[in-house]
């Protein structure tokens, strides 16, 4: 082990930063966050450090570096642009037995500043011993995505009640089980929902109970986005890594499921038109069964749970049965398919509104206000409409939408197999049949869809533009 890991308490202790530029400002700000008494020395200060001095948060030594600046300090940071000067500062510090950090120069340093994940009072520090600081930062980004932002608040709450928890649960094994419940149960869920008072009330109520009842489970309704695992939110990734049970839609990509906790039970509750179908009542029963057994359950849905995902029904059902819930939004198909095809859903010149429409069955089509949907200067994003393209085209044209209106039909949006079919509304059913477009696919209809012809950047482009490409090449 080349370095000895150390977390230093600098609260109220004097620290010297030599340098007046941006790097020195970053170092001074981080030291201030740790409670240090910071002095900065330099002939000239940049705007950030000048502001800190004017605010009285940092003391200032004006002029060229002097060895005496280090007297009485606990540690020293050299952040000048001159390596000879940094070498002098380091040598003076080592002679005085100071801890010295020379920015980006491990050979001159007696301590190094790690990449830090701050969930105070929890701190995670990552060091590459100065060999690869970029790698350390990249690892920090990965680990930070797995650490719940609410964890700091939970630790502060647990710290305040530590004595009462120890008195209530004298047995070490029972106490550990209580802390597991504290981290995994409704207290942490309330903190994630920005309800600290409710979280504390739940903790107090648990300490007041005299039974050792089975811990309560919880459910997270999580949006998995359109399929590309890179589009998962940090909250979704955290939920997948904490889940005991995952109930997932059929269209969730294997790459997304691979990010889940390895020992989590995965249950497919597929819903696909014309194929397998799990009744909603069965899904409700499974959610309730596993949550009541004390498990952390993730209901993983394609896109966003609250956009044609029946997430509202599941949330209401769970609330009726007293199950702790949270909702993690996902990137819905309309946003992802449009972005991956270069189509802006709104545009100053062409569309001032967007309509999200579902067309998965005849009943849903019969309830639509076709005259309103046929209006110009709006964008239609039609979900689950591949099997109903002829009916959609017929109704829109019959109610006044021009047959020359551009469309973009995006199959497998955001996945490596994405295909974008472009053309005009009158051609839509025939083109979709010719290119054998299959679900899942999202239809974008409106003037903005024409931009796919010039701005398309991901996957294969099909339709009139693609057909013209060989002719243009021959003409050239």
C-alpha cells in the first residue's frame, strides 16, 4: 500500500494555499467546506479568491511566497504555475514536518487529495496514488451513481437516535436487523421523497413498538427508458441495485436487466399486443405479496411509469394497501425516439404543442377526438400504433390533416436495431408494410418530422430519402 488512507479533521485548523488562480480557488473552497481556516498567498488573486477574501472567508498574504507563511499551519497546498516555486514550497513544508500537497505533482507531495463522493457524514474517497487521477474521477462518477443521495440525511437521523437505538436493541443481531430496516424500509423512502418529518416519525414509532414484527417492504415504480441502458436515471440504477424482486415488462432490454443486483429475483410480467399478457390484477397481487413479505420490489416499466404505463393504477393500489412507494421517472418513448431521430417535438415555426396518443386497441382509437388531433401546427406522438396505421391515416385525413404531412416512424428507438422510416401521411401504411416495421415503434407526425431527413443521426434511415440516395449518387 503506497499511501496511508487518512480522513483529516481540519475544523478550525489553519491551512495555507499558495497560488491565486482557478486551481488555488478550487482547493480553498474544498478546504472551507471541511471547516479549515484558510490563508491564501499570492501576488495576484483571481476573481473567485478575491470574492472569498472580500467576504472574509479567506485570509490573504499579498506578495511573493515567503517560507514564514507556513508557520503555525497544519498543511500546505502548492497551486502555483511554477514547478521550481512549488518545489521550494514543498521543501520548506517537509523541513517543518508539514503535510504538503503540490497540485498534479505526486513526487513533490506528502499527501494527495482524492476524488471524493460527499454524502456527509458519509465520505467516499478514491485515489490512484497519483498515477491516474482521471481514472479515479471516472470511478468516483460510477460509484456516486450507486449511492443514494438521501443516504447522508439517513445517517444524520440515525446518528441523532443512536443512543435510543442501542438502548432499545441491546442484542447486536437484533440491532443489525433494525438498521437493515432503517436503510431499506419506509424511513429511507420518506427521505428520498423529501419528507424528513415523516421519516423521523416513522423511526420514533418503530422504537416505541414492543413487537419484533417482520420489516415492511416497499415498491419503486421505475421507468427504464426506451431501451438504451445509458438513458437510465441515477435513481433508477440505484433502485435496481437495491431490489430484492424485479417485476419487469417484456420489452425491457437485457442490457438494462444486467445492471440489476445479481441475486434479485426477476419476474417477467409481459404485456404485448397479440402476444403474452399478464393481467393487471396479477401484477397487483405480485407487488402486494412481495412487499408484504418485507422485500424491496422494483416494478420496472419501459419508458416512463406514468405515460401509458398504468403506473398511476399501481401506485393507487399500493397506497390503498399501506405499502411504501416511490416513483422514479424514465425517459418516455416520444422524447427518446424523437431525439435519436433528430426530430424536435416542438419548433418555433412548425409546432407549438405536442400530443401524446395511445392507439394500442380499437377502443382507444374510438375515444380520440380526431378533429382536434388533425389540427396543424402540432406534433402527434402515437404510441403502440403499428397495427392501426391504416385507421390512423384514414381518420386524420378524413378530419382535415393533409396527406402530405411528414411523418417519422421509429422502430426500436434508442436500440442498436433502431430504424427510422420517413415519408408523408398518405404513404404511411404502404411504406410501413413495405419495410416490415414491427412493434415497438413510435409514430411522430407533423411538420417537425421532416427534419429527420437532414438531422437523423442514429440507426438506419428508410423511406423516400433513403430511396433517393442511390439515384443522387449515380447523378453525381
